[in-house]
């Protein structure tokens, strides 16, 4: 067993011992961090690379925008918890026997699949009923991260 494999299995063993309340807190912390990081990254890119405004009018952030942002964090945490459930029940395999190349290939395929599914979901979000109900709010802002 090489160093990488023993290091990975140590972390997996640590995570395996988490209780569901610990997973819930961990998933919320991770998703809040990723949410704030994406806002920071967008602001950095917006201030350093922006050529022209995306829309003529900048809409102020409202309470409903914040509620939708919190809902997004909760939904992303739920997706993570579903992945953890699948891992703990043997549907997703993580182990020390995998080579680094296998892990890289699996992550690349997963990202491409998730990106394809996101495309289809975003396409569906532009259907009139769903757009009016949920997705139109996203297009009101110059900064669509909220």
C-alpha cells in the first residue's frame, strides 16, 4: 500500500465514523463555504475582467433573493447527503485500492455528467411555467449569483 492510499483510507475511515447530525453540519458548512467562495470569485472576475454590463438595470438584492440563496445551500447540502447515503450503503465505492488515474478519470466523468445534467435542468428551467415560478428571479440581476 502506497502513502497516498493509506492517507486516503485514513480520511475515509474518519468520515465513515461521522453520525448523521455530524454529516448534516459538515455538509452545511462545506456548502456555505462554497457559496461564499463562488460569490467572492465572481466579484473578483467582475471587477477585474468585466467589459460591459450584462443588463441595463441592476436590481437590488431582496429578502426573497436571500431566501432563495439559503434554499440553494440547503438543496446542495441535500445532494451531498444523498451521496453520503449512497456511499454508506455501498452504491458508491471509495477505497484505497484505486489508483490515482482511476480516481481522476472517475471525477472527470462525474463532472462531465453533472455538467450535462445541469444543461438539461437549466433548459427545463426556461420552460414558461418553471421560468415564471422559479427561474425568472435569477435573470433579474446583473450579478446572477444570487
